[in-house]
């Protein structure tokens, strides 16, 4: 297995949270020396002019970051009005934050079932979300909440103007649950015959 590729994937998945050297060793089941060597090799590969990313050591953690010399292009991407349309994923993250703020990225991920770190970074860059302090959870992750730009974007005077959600529509219907169980039993009975 290509361990350098595994490390690159890990750095991508952890996103802006980053990962410590000890955690890399633990996850990849390798020694501290092996982890350092893999990081050096991968960092060297990213230093090429043909690459747009680099490995940075920030806040006691390793993370993938963009190269500073490309900043003007990223700024255009974020500021360009044509790019200000929100994808369904962005709207989903915004809705979760708006109705549950302040909230951590991990809590957003749990609700969505997928990683939201990239989308949160984009929404922060667009000014629709902002960091609102640190959680008391282990690791003290960032808390996120909506901004006044969010309210402007959606034409709201205050966050209280959001439409209310009827949670009773989302509760499981016991008949549906029973239907699934009965279908499952029928399939098992047929296989046993």
C-alpha cells in the first residue's frame, strides 16, 4: 500500500482542523520516524511549482493549505458574483447552522453524514458564516454561526425570521418500521425454504 497516498488522504479528510504527528502515527500504525519521513516526502512533492497545495504546520497540527503566491486567484473566486450562487450542499450547511447555532463542524458532519469542512471554509470565505468562539467539547473545536451577510442574502431582519420547522413530520412512523420488519422476515423465510 502507498503510505504516502494514505497520508495525503488523511490530510485531506481532516481539512482545516489538521492532525498531530502522534495521531498520524496512531492512525497509520507507524513509528514517529516513519511518519516524519512520509511528511517530508509528501511536503517535498508539494513544493513543486506545478502543485497548488502545500503541507503547513500550524497550531501544533499538519494540514493541507493553498500556496500564498496563488492568493489573488482564490480571492477572485470568492469575490466573483457569478460564484456567489449557493449549491444544495452549501444551503444544507447554512440551514443546519442557522437553526442550531452556535454549532461545531463535527455536529454539522453528524447531521449531514458527510464531511463539511470544505463547505464551511467556503461559507466563511463568502462571509455567510463566522467563527463564534470555542466549544467546551474535548479538543475545543470552533463554533460557527451565521453573519449579518447571511441575513442580508436571505432577506431576513433577524435570525428569528427563519421559518419554523415542524419536527413531527420527521418522526418515524411505527407502521413504516413494522412494514420493513415484516418484509425482512418474508425474505428470510423464503431463503430458508
